[in-house]
C-alpha cells in the first residue's frame, strides 16, 4: 500500500492492519521454510507496509499527546 492509504486510517484500524500484516509475514516465513512460497516479493512489501504503519502510528500518537497537553 502507498503511504497515502495509511494517512486516513484511525489508530485502531492501523493496529488491526499491522497485526494482519505481521500474521501474513509469519505465514510467509513458515512457507519459506517449507519451500512453498509463491510470491517472495511479498516479504519486502509486507515489511515496508509494517514500517509505514509504525511511522503513521508514531505520528498520530505524537499529535494526540501534543493535543492533550
């Protein structure tokens, strides 16, 4: 997903999306160990998406903390 797709999601939606991607990444890793990976490029894609989500979560939490002060 593009960065723009994550900017309009709420914190709860981002957390849910992150959990989903981490589970998919775990499943891909398991498939890699057994030699059945159909699309190895998904490893890179999921890791990048998780990093984008983490960045967006950090930014949202900073804004939330600044607003509560």
